[in-house]
C-alpha cells in the first residue's frame, strides 16, 4: 500500500500551516505514529490512514510546533524503523502515538525499548460520538481506540516508560492545551541536552545551594558547565569599539527611558553586554553566571547588561548559580512566543502583614516581566567594591506565575515548583532602585515558606508567567528527575510525608 512517508507527505502542508509561526520554533517537530495491524484488511487500513492524516492536519492548526505524520504501524519492524528515524532526527523533539484500532503491544516492544525521545500517548478517537444508524461491526473494527489504546498503554507501563498520557477528543481545546504544554516541555528537554553554561568566575564563597555536581548534571540533564576567568571577559570588553557601543545605545534609547545624566556608566554596561554576548556566541552557550565577589579588572557588576541578555533569551544566575541560569534559559526556550515573560528571581523580603513576598535582586531582573516601560538609572550597589552600575528599574506585572528551583540533593536533582499570584506592589518604595515584583505564594505565605524550606528550595528561582506546574512536571518526567509542587491545596504535614515517600522512591 502506498502511504505518506515521514518528512515527505507533510512537508508541503507544514510549510503552509506554519508559515506564520515565528522563527524561534527552531524547526522542532513531533512525529505522530498511528497503531494498527494487518488483521482488518486493506480498506480499513486506508481509512485509518485517512483519519490519522485528518487528525494531524487539525493539530497543525492549533499546536505550537509542527506534527509530522509517521504512518500507520502494522508490524514490529515498521515500528522499530520509525522510532529509529525519530531518534536520529535532530529536529524531532518527541513522538505522539495513537492506536486507531487494536495494535498488539508486543509489536511495540523493540521500538519502545530503543526510544530516545519524549513520548506522548494520545488516547483519542476519530469520531466524537457514536453514530446511531451507522454503527455495525465494520464500524466497531475501525474505531477501537477505547481498547486499542489500553493495550498500547499496558506495554508502556510494563516497560516502565515515562510518558505523558492525554485522553480526550482530538478537536477539544483541553486536549490541545495539554499537548501544547508537553510539546514545550519536550523542546525544553531538547534544549537542555545541548545546553552549555559559561561561568565567569566561581560560586559565591561559602554558599551551599548554588553548588552541585556538574558531572552528574551533564550525565542526567546534558548540561556542559565550565568556567571562564573574568580576565577573558575583560579582554573581550577592551576589544569593543565605540561604534559597537553607539549602536547598542540607540537600542537603549528606543526601548527604555534613560533617567540618568551619567551616560558613560550606561555605555560601560553596553560594553559589558556586547562582550558577554560575543563570548556566549563564540562558545555556543545559552546561559551564564557571574558573582560580585569576582570582578577583577571590571569597573561595574553587569546589571543592565545582564538584564538585556536575559531579554534576548540567555539564562542568568547570580553568585555563580549555574542551575538557575540553566533553568532560566530552558524555560525561556520552552515558552518562546508566549506573552508573559520569564526572569531570574530571588525571594528578597516579606510584607508579612499583607502575606506578600517582594522578589528582586541586586540588579538582574529580566524586563520581559515589566508592567511598564523600564527606566535606566545609575545608583551605588553597596557591595562588591565597584563603581555604581546602570540598571533597568521597573515594577513587575500582575498575573498568575510560578517560581521554579532546581536543587542538587546529592545523587539526584529535585525540581521544585511554587504557584504564585503576582500583584501590583502595595507600596511605591521610592528609595529602592531595582526592578521588583510582588506576589502571594499559595496557599499562603507561611505554609508555602514552610514547605519550600522543607523541600530545600533555593533562594534563587526562575519566575515565569508563561510556564506552569504541568509543563514543568512534564519536563521532570522527560528528564527523569524528582518533581515537587507547592500549590493552593498543599498542607505542610501532608507535604512532609510526601517528601519522605519521594526520598524513598528517588534514593
């Protein structure tokens, strides 16, 4: 039987369907594989293929990444070959399976055993309702997802394969939402496996949570975490020309309100920004760290420079925090094209009377989370012993968000997600010259703080208005790391028991 081939039949349609999608998609796609068998005859298989193509074409209108039809699988050899093709395709970020008819699951064993990509099992059915007059045994033989997907699900469970399971009709919005979140998590996993992190200097002295096993992180998450001396950065800064700085200053004038007469200080931040970006591009790094304790040869701690690089999509971690730097970049890549924004963040101080947290950092908060047009200001830093740096000052927007922390538990990673509601700051704080955001942690300040500390969450986080717990849970499942969620229903006593159980599972 002549059937459309993966990366052949759909390429033309994908170009049409996704021409308006942004370039940030980086050509990632997902392979859709339909399960069946030869038992039902040629006509049934033709209909299975036709229906599968219709499902894929619809999904390509509503999902953030292209779906490529991989064909109807009828034998173990076809399944193994198709999964091998997906494994070897650097643009394929995952596979989606659906069993239109009964597809004996022993056929899938060799293919699934070799699978190296994220895996979503879509439990759907071509027709949404039972057609009263049309239903007969031929119809029943064709539309067998109700038990075909159960057979398929068994082998995934029997083989202990971590996967996302989405049940519902393929035209339903809630199904699209769940698949979209998983797709973004899968893209985050692809980014993670190729991520390089540049550390300018080491971690802040005596700090525990920013440390970690870099070798284990590379083995588990794919991250290459290496150090470049600050002298490399200083040399790169010294090579920056005035014309390069002029071009960046023009961008500053267009994007921000410059509220300082100290233009030379602002130009110095532009010099730092250009130099850091050149080094990051030269080494193909997506994230970086620095620390105010290691600025030898520099006049200012990068403030505006780091904010700008985050705005461009780079991950950042203060005080050498390479784990938070990596997660900032990964979440930014997961959520590209979404409107909310993502930033490096720190729980700085509380308004206990109002049950609110003030999130900020010395300088480095990403302007993608700003409510209004940021202002460039110059103020003393107070620590680090360097000149007053320029920085963007703004208030964060109100909205639903999450705070994310990845910590090294010794032998394993734990990903902690806290649900928060960001609010308009309750005070003007006219003497606080930093970017900041206020939020109500769920279920409340006291319970959330108790649980966060109990779980070992760091003081640095990633704050994202675009990602949510489901997306990060999918990412943790794909990367095979522990996931902890603090939310409106969390109770500290039960949470402590959950952590004990989790410790037993993940040891």
